[in-house]
């Protein structure tokens, strides 16, 4: 029986983790032994890749993309709103670079799901499904990996679904699709030199030593000499070759940010987030279809505004430069960029100790930034009420957003997903109201 190898299994067998990734994705049977859909993409898709900026913890919509200065201090707090380069669109004063890029993105100010729990809200926002029917659905990135990855002819050495840098956790990205469609989390910190990517770069081990290890392993591997024609041995050898090509060849250089001009690196910001944005652009250039930048620290129950003054300039610098860089290279038209968390935060500020200006969880209404990949910029979809408490106009659900992203990628939301028990499960529920005003 053929059993897909996980990364940890590969490590236990003496391989580098990247070899495990490559073998499990390229030479194993599909997850759970279920074949992927024969028809993956519709011919109308304009986008080739997605960069998802995941603001883990849930940022305040009032302090980012839906400011309410007229609501008073108990709602707006000390942060002011500024005009963007698109008339009538205002965002937080701590996002001045993004204010100059408003023509490139749309703001959805009426996103809603009504759930205030981190785990459940993250699951809803990532899958477009509500829990409770006994199924664990795959996240957006896993579905893109299914339809745009190895099963669909993806040839890249870098896995088709990358998370920079730490796993998102709290929900299963692959769901019932299985481990084959989980993302590869790089680990490490791209703002450091060298950027130590799990299984690609090892601290204290030179390139020559890697080559010496490879030669020694080949000499000691008796099975390759005894059973040279065995299909599984040949698959193993091919996987090992591709892994070493990634580690020691040109493909692995995508993770080497020292190849970029220092001036550009500084424009992105010499931070973990800023350099992750730069790396995401490099991965798109390599043809990787789905990249998540996992940015934590947005769960601001206490001292919300102190955190915003620290986090927002970092977000502003990295995201604004990413949009400009993608546009300058002709990549924004084919690359969807999203920025949001699992929910917003309570419009009314809790000034009392120990919260000291904190905001709680708020799933009734929150904001999403959406750019590129055929989506029209310079627009606002929907509106929240005067104090940002509820949806006022054009209710948008996570399912609506995800279905719209799939269509821009050429993935049919009505296509069937491979289920381990053969259940008839569609990519998305039928009742979705796609963002037609943005395409």
C-alpha cells in the first residue's frame, strides 16, 4: 500500500524535511487515496496567485480601514482619519503609505459572520463554512493547492502553498483533503541573515558540507544498488534529487533576500513582516500559487492604541511597498493580495483598568483590503453603521469573498472536492453573493 510521507516521517527516515515535502506532494497517491477533480480551472480566471496577509488576532476595523472620527472618543479613540489618493476614502492616520495606494485596492467594510471566538471565526473566514455539520472543510490555500498545485501540473520545486513564517494554528488548513495539502511553513525570520528556512538552510552547515553529506549518503545506501529499477526507489531518488536542487541549486535562492537591493529591502521594512512581504513577491515570481503571511499580535484586549502605534506603521510599510513592487513588475494584475483577520474589534473602547483602552472581539462587522488579480481598486464595498457596530449596507460574508477569489483564479466554486468517504462536497456552498462590483 502506498502511504504519503509527512515531513516528520521523511525526517525520521533520514531525509531533509524539504525532501519529505517533495516526495509527499509529487510521488505519493492523492490524500486518502481519493483522486482530485479532473477539471480544475475555468478559462476565465485572471489571477495566478494569492498573497494572503493574515492579521492573526483580529485588528480593529475602526483603527485601520473604517475609521469613525465623528463617533466620538469612546469609539474613535485618539487616532485620526486621513484622506487617501481616492476622493471620499479615508483610512487611519498611521497608514499614510497605503493612503497613497488606495487606487490599487478595494475596501470591504461590511464583512460579517457574527462569531467572536478566535478558533471558530478563523475557521469561518478561512473556509467560508460554518462549523457543525460534521465535516472539517479545507482552507482557501489548501483548495488552491489542490486545483493549482501538483495535481494540476505545477512543476515548481517550492511547494505550492507556503506560510511565512509560523503555522497559523487553531484550525486545520487542509481539512478533509488531508496532509498532502497542508502548507509548508518556513519557520525562521526573513529579516535575519541567513534566513534559516526549515529544511533548506541549516545554521552552521556550509554548502560544501551539504554536498559531502549527499555523496556519503549515496555511498551508504545499499537499496539503491540492489533494487535500482524498483519504482518506489526511483521515486525516492527523484524526490531526493529535487530536494537537493532546492537546497543547493538556483531554486533555493528564492529564500535568499540578500540578492535584493538593500534600498528595496529597507522600503519594505527590515522587520519580519516587511521582509516576509518581499519574500512573498519573490515566491510569486517563482510561480507559487498561494502564500500566507501570518502576522500575529492583533489581539488587542489591552492597550489597543499602544499596539496600533507599533503594528500599523510596520503593516503600512510592508503592504504598501508590496503593492507598488508588484505593480512595477507587472505582477499585480495576476496576483490577488488580501489583508484581514478573523474578525474586527469592539467599536466601543474599554478605558477601565486593566484594559486601558482595549477592544474585544467583534464578528458583527469588520473590514477587508482586497487588491490585484482582476479586482478593481479605488472602491469601497458596503458600509458599517455610524459607530462601526453592525453592517449598514451590502452585507458580505467570508463565503462571498472566497468564492469571488476562486472565480478570479479560474476555480469553479461549484466544482466537487475529493472527500475521503466520497461525499458530494462542492468547493463552496451554492448560496454566495459574489463581489461582482469589483470585477
